[in-house]
């Protein structure tokens, strides 16, 4: 397994470099904290794989390393759930870090037993239940989006990495096998996610495209809330448009060529609702400069 872990360590390092290289794609969004957690998780996967190739994987220290790698990998998905400004500025400190402390408490308590030689780490059912709940919240946010498969694969990788620490299953399995499978699945998930993010969906209408981009980036929780708010405002003002999961529904005689004032009404509402998540530059990159009521830029 040493050779396999060495290859996986290099693969995760390549993923870390690729993520850092493409960080500008999130530069005009409120996902800076999520990006930081993702980079930290990718580093830990690379470091854990490298250590597994060099050292005894049955040691208590190695079990600690893989467990912390798994729970830190939860943080990017949980961070997205608090990406609305200004909450995003404190979400990591008041939600993500406390979540790490709670899930990591079984590992922390082991540190006070024997620092010279850590005993094997065993995670009890309550901690595993908390981990499953956090995974459901984080990965479920991307169900039905282009990143749904990536989120599912990452969640399975996290579970595989924790299995050797389970108090019920840990003694029945080989840690090498599960950690290797987890590392490989996570590397594949990150690679697939990067590939998906580099390619825009083939959608002709720019307003449908920006909605899909937002939905794929921020997930279902925020897109559903904004969709409901947009449609409630449109109904109240009797606007000739509504928005759904697949894009804009232009309620005009010719949906392929909506009137400029209808388009302007939707664009103004969309820009106002997205201001808590993205900068105007992010919207301008997809729609161009704001249009006047007569359709001019």
C-alpha cells in the first residue's frame, strides 16, 4: 500500500495546486472561507496519504491524523451554508470551528491519556451520528446540482476514512484498505469538481445561465430561498416573469424575446437578491453591465 499512498499523496497535492490556481473563480463571491477550508482539507488528505506511505498505519497518531482529515473535510460544505453576507464573516468562528470541536472532542480527550504514545482512537455512536448529520446537511445542499456527484463522493470518502475509528467496525477492517479507498475517492471527487467548475453549462439564455451558476455554486438552501423571495416579489408587483429550478419563466407572448422592461425588472430583482452573495462584477461577467429600461447598456 505504500506505493498507492504515495501516488494518492501526489494526486491530492496536484488537486491542491489546481484549486489554488483557480481560486479567482470565487474571488467575487462570499465563499472565501469555504475556499480556505477546502485548501486545508486538500492539504490534510495529501499529508495523511504521505504519512501512511512512510509510517506505521496502525499507530494511534495515524488514526488521529485520518480522523481529523475526515472532519476538516466537512468544513467547506458547512461553510457554504453560512455564505450570506454579513453572516459569512463570522460563520466559521461561531459555527464551523465549534462543529470541529464537537466532532473532534473524542480525539481531543485521547490527548490527555498518554502523549508519548497515543492509544487507538475509537469513535462512539453519538459522534458518528453527529458526523452523519453534518454530512447530510452539507452534501444534501448540492443534491440535484452539477456538483451533486462531487459532494456525494466526498461524503462517502469521509465516511470511509472514519470507519477504522468506529468502535463497532474498527476492529473488523484493515485501516490501510479503507484509508486508501477514502483517499482515492476524495481525489477523484475533487478532480471531477474542478473539471465541472471549469466548464459552464450549455445554456443559451444568460439569465438562465447565471441562475444555474448561482445554484451550482451555493447549493439548494440559498437558491430555494432566493427563488421564493424573487417569486413573491414578482407576484406582489405583478411582474411578467417567475423563476424556477431550471431558470426564468418569461410570462409574455413570445418567451424567446421578452420585452426590455420585463427583462430589466427581472435583472434588477436578481441583482438586489444576489448582492449578499456575490459582487456586481460576478454578475457583470455573466450578464454584462446593467441595462436601462429601453434595453441599452
